[in-house]
C-alpha cells in the first residue's frame, strides 16, 4: 500500500519536463494517488475507473482546471488560452481591414469617374439636368488599367425632342473601350453595343401640348386618347381625339390623329374635314329641341335654301311660319330632326350668317372653327418626335408600345463613339 504524497509543483521532478501535465494526474495527486490514480484504478495506475474519472472531472470544475482550456493565473484570475487563436484572429482582422480599404478606395474611384463622366455628358449634350452614370464591374481600378469597362449605364432626364420632352432616356453600353491616360485624363470612348429605353410621359405631353387643359392616356395596343378643353375664339370647347402611334423610319415615332371633334356645349359638334360627316353639325339633342324652340325653327325655315336642305317644300315652310301648329307638326317629325343634324352649319353661314347667331353660335367662333382645319388640329395633338442622328455609329428605335404612363420605345446602337 502506497503512502499518499502531496503534490508540490516546486519540488516535483516531473514539473521540469517539457511534456504537458495531465490535469487528471494533478487531481489524482490532490486526492492522494501518487500515480494520478485512486483505489478504483483499472490496471497498474494508468487507467481511470468510471467513478474516479467522474470525481476528477467534478474536482476539475471546482478548481477551475479545464481540459487544456483555462487555468488560474498568479493573481487567481482565469485566462483563456487563446494565444494561437488570437494570432489567427489578428491576421483575419488585418486582411478584412485591408480588403475594406481597397474596396473603399475602388468605390471612391468609381464615384469620381462617374461624376466626371456625368459632367462631360451634361456639357457635351447641353442637357437641362445632370445625367446619372453608373459604371459596372469590379474592381474598377483593374478595368481602368485595362481601359475597358464591362458596362456603363447612363440615365438622362428631361431630354428635348422637338415640341415634346422625353421624360427619361436610359442606355446601357457594354464592353466600353476607353481612350484615356489615367483616371483624370479620359479623351473618349468607343461603344460597340448599346441598349436603351425611352419614355415619352403622358404627364409631360399634357403639360407641353395641352397647356394642362388636354390630357393623354393609353387606350390599349398602339392607341392614345386625348381629352380636355381647347380655347377657341374665347370659348372653351371640349376636345376629343385618338392617336395611333407608329414608328417612323429608324429614329422617330409618328402619330396619326383621328376621330377628332370639338363640342360646343350641347349645341353642336365640329369635326374638321371635308367629308359629309365632318364640319359643324347640331347635336342629336339640339336637333330634337328645334321642335320646342319656335324661334330657332322659324330662323331655319325663313331661308329658302336652308328649308330646301331640310327637305321642307316651300309651301310647307310658309305654312309653318304662319301657323305654330303646322310648325310644331313639321319640326316634330323624325325626318326633320334627322335632316337638321345633317346640316353643315358652316355652309349655312354662307347663305345667311344671322341664322347661326339665332342658334347661339357667334360669327367669331364660326370663323375660328373654319380655320381650325384637320392638319392644324392634328398638329396641336401630335406626339411625334425624332432622335438626333449620332455623329458616329448608328442608333435605331425598336419596339414602340403604349403603356399606362406613356409611350415607351426600346432603342439599340452599335459602333458608337464619344469624345475625341
């Protein structure tokens, strides 16, 4: 039977060994086992019994000795053994800081280049607003060194296109090749391929063409409807029209304005043109109302040429003018109302201008309407525009379509170049 020994780190000859001590051997010494064991050892003092190992582990937790994880310092503090992990962590942190610094420097260079490009585009194209430039690809500095960008996206707001303004023109160029001497000395660029998008906003059209009195909206397919008021000879007439949008050549769109009409209240409707259905005509309600307006009916029948156009024989016209009963019978017939709607009031003015005044149409309005021909009115509602031809390369419009917010057109380009 062995006499228990007390563990003394300063006198134990094994403490000078460079091999790490087993904490369970130390606990065995504390519990009286000279070999790091106990009476319950299995084998010749080198293996632990299950009970002894459990006792040792509980003692280890009480004494603060983990299996190589922590120890008590000289002042009784417990320190994590993280010397190896700390060096790795420092390396990782250093690499992260360096990477972040390089990325930040690269992004700064991108922002600087995008700002310089935006200024150059605004000045060269004499734009009303600065464009947005976005250079794609990473890292930027490597692309600049190779003088080639993966992609460059430019968005230009409010571009003038004749009578109208394009709300937004966006284009993305691919494989842009630079003519440059560093970041601050870019002379030009070659653009082998470009795709873009043009939006002609209905809000802008309403403001620019209709002076906020005419509004445009999509009507499905390639149709645009216009509606609102148009001042004519001091009166606000209700205007209605339909525009069919088509592509014109390779760089423009055209609109065919049809179904145009101007309503003079509930009295008459003006449709510019020379066909029988066009001109200035009484509305259905106004023609039917002649049966109840003796004064207006008599004004029409008092002019023989107008009575003839209404299909009223001269004798019947005289009877109607002399007898209100005969007049009501004559003007209340469906035939009279139908023929009254077919009358072109502008033509009537040539026979007797006073007739229109009796109907409530002033001579000034009649004169203004006669000069408001189909081409003139169509021009007021035209949505056409033409993109300028680039000095180098080719740009073409593709896929013209009407959407809820406006007319959107796809464009493509090839062989373009900017700068010197």
